[in-house]
C-alpha cells in the first residue's frame, strides 16, 4: 500500500458514498469530490440526460476522463459512481493512487435509499430490485478485488463507518 492522502469510495448506488465521503473529508480536513456531481457540473446537464443522449457508454467515457483527472490530485476523498470500476483502466488508476474503501450494502437497503431518486438512470426500469441484483452480481467481485478495506454501510451508521475507515486508513499508511 502506497502512502497517500487520497481515499476512494467505491460501491453500489445507495451505499452512502457521498454521505460518508463528506464526513471523511471533514475528519481529514481535505477536499471531498463526488465524481457524478463533477460530471454534471462540467457538462451542465444531469446524468439521466447524458444517458439519454450518449447512452451508458458515453457516460462511462466521461466518467473515466473525470476519474483520471481527479485521481491525480492529492488530498482528496472521492466518491465514485457505482459503475466506475467496470473499466480496467479506472480500476488501475484507483489502485495506483489511493486507499480504496468498498462501501458494501444490501439490495434491500439500496432500494430503501434510492426508491425516490429519479437521478438514477439504471433504476428507471419496471423492476429496480432485479436491476440492482444484476448490477451487484456483476460488480461485487470487482469491488471486493479492488478494496483495501470493506465496511457494510447497511449495518453501521455513517459515523461508525467513518471511524472504521479512518482506523484502517491510518493502519495502512503506518505500514508504508
């Protein structure tokens, strides 16, 4: 593990990456960035609109560009999009440049947290539960393989998760 100030949060939608990311950044006195919000800010449109006009492939291309740029910064807590780990290059960049935390969350908890959120294009389907299960089946092995630390945000409060992450992060940096 390389010594770094950066923490990258990965995991499915609704796992708490933004909430926990803000708390971590505050605790570490560093900048917090949500890659999805950064994409929206740069394009001037919401993610569903990008999906509508460019498809998921176009969105993933934009996401990869933003991720590559943000990972070059120092002193950042970055909340990544749930599918950012799908591209091998993104996984490589994350692995090389930061401490990666997988925020694990059950499909039930994801549904509970995202059911009213219309800003989730992949959930605009007749069966969101099935879609979340499919996404988790594909992505979970990648999340696990990439993670330096895993915390279940469905069973721990945000503050408890932050304490666990900080402990693991400090241990990892002490070893380098």
